[in-house]
C-alpha cells in the first residue's frame, strides 16, 4: 500500500502574532447564516480530484464573520480581495465542520468518518482552535472502538503527519499479534519512526506470544536490526 498523504500547505496559515487569541466559541451564535448564499461575499470551493465527474461543492461565507472570529483569517490579507478560493488540503466535510464552528461555536462531528476526523484535527491545529482539536480527538477515539481496518488506519496515519499523538493513537489501536510485523514493515519502509517504535513496544510487551509465533531471524535483516534498535531504545 503506497502512502496517500494528501496534506498540503494551508493557504491561510501564515504566522500570526496577536496579544490574545479569541476562540470562535466566544462569540454569539451565527449559525442562521452559516453556508447561506444570500448576502455571502466569499465561498470555499471543493472538488474531489480522485473522481473525474465529481461536481464542485461550495461553502458560502462572510468575510466579516471570518475576520472577526478567526485570528488566522484576520491576519492573512491575501484572500480578502478575492470572492472564492479552492481548498485542496482537506475534504468538504471536514472544512464544513470547522466553518460551522466559526459561525456557531459548536462542533458537529457525528457524520465525519475516520479520515475526515483526522482532517478536522489538523484544521484545529492549523487554525489555532484547541476546542476543535479536542473534540476531533474525542471523536477519533470513539470511532476507533468500532473501525479497525488496517488499510484505513494506515491511510489516516499518513494524513496525521505532524501530529504524533494522533499517529500514536491510531497505530496503538490497530496493532495486534496478527499484524505487528506488517506494522513494523510499513513503518520501516516509509520511515515512520512512531510506527516502528509502536511495533517494537508491542513485541516487547508480548514477547512470549511473539516468540512462539515468529522468529526475528526470518525477517529482512534491515527490518530486524531496526526493530532491535527500537527495542533497545524502549
């Protein structure tokens, strides 16, 4: 499985230094005009590039609301002379949840899948909204109780690049005796140190069961060496 990390540079997140950051949840509820085309003077555009026939989706917004309630939008002037911008660093669904937070102070995550929840966490980080991060992390934990597809979690792991706590949560949830070697190989092949260390930790904590089933001498020599190094570092 090849990496599918679609994270790209956020258009609005240039450095912003203010004496005090005010969360969007500190303002009144403006959800009645959330994503309403009437009176909107800005729109976020989304297109699923993986689907040739995918229509463009829009989220309508108001520059005054964005600038007032988000220090990131307020500190970045490049977008203010525009009427729209394409968002390619996250899904429509994740950004809609973030935008709804700006307007309402509420964070709706119930409809987000695992990948979109990781995207929302990333948005909370990039747009300096700790409440969004906290809610996304809680939802991610709940989703992991029922969703344990190895491939899905590995894709989410790559999307969480730069967020070690989320990556740790993902890999610790999916790792088992049946796939610990697969996790180690994935971490080794793509230089994911957190994943390789998680595999080494799992092997160490389950060394009797592991040794009954596997022999490190049967592994690729470079992988075995990397695992042993991680075991010694644990």
